[in-house]
C-alpha cells in the first residue's frame, strides 16, 4: 500500500509544484498567462490520453512492467523540462511527464481492484488518496521557495530525483497482481471494452460524477494563483500556505471514508459528499459577493468542498472501476481519461474567462458541482451495476483470509 501511495503521489506532486511559478514564467519566457497555463492544461490532457493505452497494456502485460516503463518516461521528460529553452519545449516536456507518471495513478487503482471487492477497495483507495494528499499539499509551498531561492529549473531536478527513488522501489518491491492477463494485445478489442463501459450507466454515472467533481477543484486551482497575486495583492508563497489548509480538510474527508464506507455503504457516502460539495460552492459564491477581498472568502468554503470530495471520490472511483471487474485496467484507464479531459477543459475555460473578479470562475465551479450531483443520481437510480460481481482470484483469496 505504501508503494502505491508513493507511485500515485508523484503525479499530483509534479503537477502542483510548478503552479506558483506560472506568473513568473510569463515574464521569463516573454509570453502570456494563457500560454503558460498550457503547462497545466496539456499535462492533464496528456494524462488522460495516455491512460486509454495504459489500461489495456496492463491488462495484457501486467501492472508491474507498465508502471516501470511509465516512470522511465517521466524521468526523461523531467530532464527535458529542466533544460527547456522555450515555453514550447517546457510544454512538450510537461506532456511527456504526464504520459509517464499517469501509470502510477491508473495502475494503482487497478491493483487495488485486483485484490479487493468494491467497498473494501473504496476504503483502501480512500487511504491512498488521503496519504497522497500530503504530496500536492506540500508541492506548491516547496515549489514557491525552490523558485525563489534556486530558480524554477531546479524544481525539475528535484522531480528527477524523486522519480528515480520511486522507480527503484517499484523495480525492487512491486508484485504483479494481474493474474488473469489477456492472451494478446488487441487495441480493437480494448476499444470494444470501452464501448461496453460506455453502455454501462453505472460506469458512466460514477465516472462522470467523479470527473466533474475533480474539474471543480481544478477550476479553482487554475484561477486562484492569478486572483491571489493580481487581484488580492498576495505574495506567491501565499498560495502554498492556503493550499495546505484545504488539503488537510480533504484528508479529513478521506479519513471519514476509510472509517465509515464499509459500515454504511459506498453510495450513501458518495451522496453525502456530492451534496456537501455543492453547498460549499454556493457558500463560496455568497462569501465572495458579500465578504472582503481576502483569500479566506475563497479558501474557507473550499475547505468544506474538498471535505465532501474526500467522501465522494474514493467511492465513485471504486464503483466505476468495479463496474466490469474482468477489465478493471480498461475501466480505470477510461475513467482516468474522462477525468483528465473534463479537468483540462475546465482549466482552459477558467484561464480565458477570469478577469477582474473571481465570479466567472465560481460560476463554472457551480455548474460542475451541480453536474456531479446529477451524474451520481444517474448512477445510483438508473444503474445496471450488479449487486454481486463475480470475484477475481485475488479477491477470493482476500475474502478467505
């Protein structure tokens, strides 16, 4: 489990650590904020597209070799970013980073599903996401001070060292959990699996609900650095400090999921999470309209939003990946693609509409939080998900134990 935490955390850490440097990159590369923001948007798109291939590859060759290859790509891409001579080179390196590092995220979910049933899998995923939340919580603050003291290129040198350490641990310690490998690599068949999943209302509902919930968070992530620095006159380091606060509340939500999901059921936990998050966005809009121009009016309600995420996301992920246990890798890959595509779209939209007020960003967040509730209701009440999936060999062994 600790190895899965590390493999999963490298991706969010690498994504978040550059965010405080984005306003400075505008000056450094003599470009505009929309272009610099592509280092975030295209990172998300790269992660999404790569997951479509990583899922079938892991179903055919196993989780372990695909994850090792992904970390090798990430190390090379981080080196390119450190040496980038233009904003275009940096963006290209970020895309390659995403292609490699998403192996840790998509395959960790599949590994959990290989071993555990739905509710126990949700509890385990909640623990992993709670533990890995520490990495993106610290990343903006670490990135801000590395940029201040050593320059933004040193950020990528640090990412190379982290990836080398984690990759070595994977080579030495990770066991293979896919004991029912597909007999051949058939991308036509893989897309057939995707068609099966897209016809499954349970998979669609849970996957889309988690995707738009995540996009609400990333819309906030895309807009707040500019709001804090340009509209509220805060220093760059302020983003990292405030981000720590919302991460702690997200971890608290994950902790609640680990304690109560098996006891009260994944759907009930997810319902509480998506409704709580929607109410938090409404509170954020009211606070921004009525309160002072201070970070607390945004980050205060956001703490409650991410606590709702901590309840809903692990349960939604486990339910979506478990919709078709025999093709869990493909399900995880398609869900990851959906999440990243929706998040990239929202970050691109926020980057272009945010101007002299946070209100445009908040209205986008309200729309996506509302969609999260609607998609959950579709999954919950119009679901074709079987109440009793046939267990895989490792699940049978786990239940016997």
